[in-house]
């Protein structure tokens, strides 16, 4: 397991994701505890991107999402499937990019400082395992580059870690 994470703030967002994903593939291992892997993953993402005010996982128990490892302020502990951005991404099994959370119908305000969000479902086969949630204290923080690389990361998680 790696002792540290290399972060180069001079790189573009895409270059940072490429570097991060390479390191996460070395840092995370199937034979390690799932919670430990997800804790390190959330820390690595938060450490890499200043725009991220909160990052974490909500895991699916077959009925609802429950809070998993995260970095940031305290958070909602459960989210119903179909509710808020995380619940909607879970129900529809697709990524949601929300440039302004105030305009998302039914947004759940776990953190009043959150202004934008991206949520990526983690799917193994056809089964929902959970979601990866990133928030920002700024509007319009996430785009197609974030979506592309976070989906690649969640695909790695579903095939190699879960």
C-alpha cells in the first residue's frame, strides 16, 4: 500500500484524474477491507481537488443508501432511493452533474455550503452497490471531464474492489 499520494496542482483537471486513477489502482486492493479502501479513495480525491468540499460513498443495502467513508463535514446518514441527487443517481443508475443544487428538485441539503454536485452510481453487473458523491462550495464545479474519470474510477471499484 502506498504511504503517500502524489498531487501536482499545476496539472489540468484531466491530467490530475489520470495521475489519481493510476495511484488509486495501486493504493486499493480487493484483499483489503472495503471500508478501508473507500476511506482511502475518498481521502485521495479530496486531497487532489481543491474544488471538492465533500466526497464520499453512500452504500446501497437493497432498500436505501447509507453513509459510508467520506471526507468533509458531517453528512446525512441515510438517503431514500429516488430522493435528492444521490438517491436519483441510485434509482436511475446514471451519473448526475448538478451545476446548481438549488435548482435540483428535491435536493437534500446535508451541507448548506454545497453549491454543485456530481454523483456516480457504482454498479456491479446489474446490481447497484452504492454511489460516489462529490460536492463543491462553488457553482458549476463539475463537468464532463469529472464525469468521464469518476465513471472510470467507479467501474474499477465495481470490477476490482467490490
